[in-house]
């Protein structure tokens, strides 16, 4: 078993429990390694949209929930920022369930004193906000791509290759998707400047990223469907984007790929 890594904060988003595309085994492997004082669940952890259509809840999805609850019992704090797929939880904003605080947005102060706005990000997606039926149609097409991911993933595991996402690859090849990602990032960074924060962290678009946009550090956690990525904050305030590329259940060693960010001066 890999040696445990203790961090100050852990940021996860877009797990999409309840869907066939969710990489629950890899997330469990990740959670066995990383121990955090505070865990931020940045939306779309449970996919309420998909569960309304068809029930899909294998044991691995239940294991993820139980693993997070065990971390709370051991003293970790969980802050849950609902997204559009788990929007049913927005009715409970301001409440605490079993040590889990449910909030609309949160301003987190890093160990080196930087202020970070944490939000899911769907409020910047005009399609989700104003044309929900079109968003649901896009969600269906996305599910088709994820269906292909499952079979491609099985073939790659049999060949001894690491996880690779067809849906993520195809998204990078579609010009409109690339343009949308850029516009989304600009909108998030603009909102962060209005809040007077140094960093903005979100999820929603399944596109892990760390870049400075007009003086604001934009951080996207990615997801556990395509990229299998998360963001961690170390004890000195340094942020790190971690990509998890294999699962112990695949009989292969866990293989994190990291992008480290230097702490503020």
C-alpha cells in the first residue's frame, strides 16, 4: 500500500457518483493515500440528474461515500459546495449533516495567507442556467462518450496501459468546446476579481487547469470521470494539481502525476 500523504486541504469535484462513467475505484485508491484536515467537495459529487433517469449505484460508489464519512469521524472537516447535478442539496445550504457543512460558496484562506474563492462554477454556464433542456440533451451525448470510455478503459487495462479518456480527448478536438472552456475561465476569473480574492477554485467543466488570468490564479480541480484529478493544499500553502492514472483494483501501482505551484512570496 502506498505511503499516506498528509495535506492541509483537499479539493474534489465532479465525481458523478451514480453514473457508469464515474471512476470510483481510482478515487478510492486516491483517498487511501491522501489525508486532509479539510476536504472540499466542489459540486457534482452525486449525479442526481442521472439517478432520476436510471438507478446505478454499485458497491464502489457506496465505498466512496463511506470512505469520506470515515474521514469525518477521524476528525476531518468536509465543506460541500453543491453543483448543478447535485442541486437538490442547495435546499440545505447553511446546514450541517454529520460534520459536513453545505454552503453555496466559500472563501478559504491558504496557509500562506492567500484568499481563495471556492465554488462549483455552473452559475457561469449560460446553457445550464437558462436552457436546461439543452443542457440535459448535451448531458445525454456526454453519457454516450462516457459509455465508450468504459469499454476503451477495459481494453487498455488488459493491455497494461494507464487510464485514458476518449471523452476528454474528443472535447479537446472540438473547437466550440475549446472556445467555451476559455470563455468559462475568463468569466470565473472576472467574478473572482470582484470578490477581491487571490485565487478562484472551481469544477464543473471537467477540465483541470492552473493558470493566472488577469492577475487571478484560476484553479480547476478537473473530475473523476475523464481526468481523475484533484487539487491539494500543502502545509505551507503550496497548491498541487494531482492526476491519478491507475487504480489498485487494476493490479497496478498507483501513479500520481503532479503539477506543483510555488507558494506566494
